[in-house]
C-alpha cells in the first residue's frame, strides 16, 4: 500500500486521494462565476464598493447618490448582480456595472 494522503469529501461523504481532491477543486474553480465592477476589477464577498452614478431605488422612494460607500457586499451567483445592505433599504441588489471596488 502506498503512502498517499487522503481527504474527506463532505459532498460525497467518502475519503478520496489528495490528488483527486485537488483536481476536483480546480474543476470547481473553473465553474465559478466571476463578477467584475465597472472598471474590470474582480469583486468578492465582503468587498467595499462605491456607486459611480445616482441610482433611484424602486419601492424605497430614495435615491442613492454617486460616491455612496456600500460595505460588505455578497455575490449572488449572477455575474451582473451583487447583494448588499444599506441603511433603510432591505434586500438591496445592485448591478455590478454601477459600482467600483474601493
């Protein structure tokens, strides 16, 4: 028997070799959605972004002004949308084309 490292795969509930786990991880990374801001920077969960234009928020009767800082964004799995929180607005979803990474 060879001295090969094994890791536990939580998705399948089985022990698999480390080489197979690394190959599986690379395949999962290739399928991941890449979200980019207005200038092409890659966004990730927890980033801070700044609005690049005034946005009227439907249903809230409020306008978010250019330069407004949005903290701690979350990616939604869609390449064009990010989920975020802002004072007084619940469930705010912004298009990535209207923000710039800070």
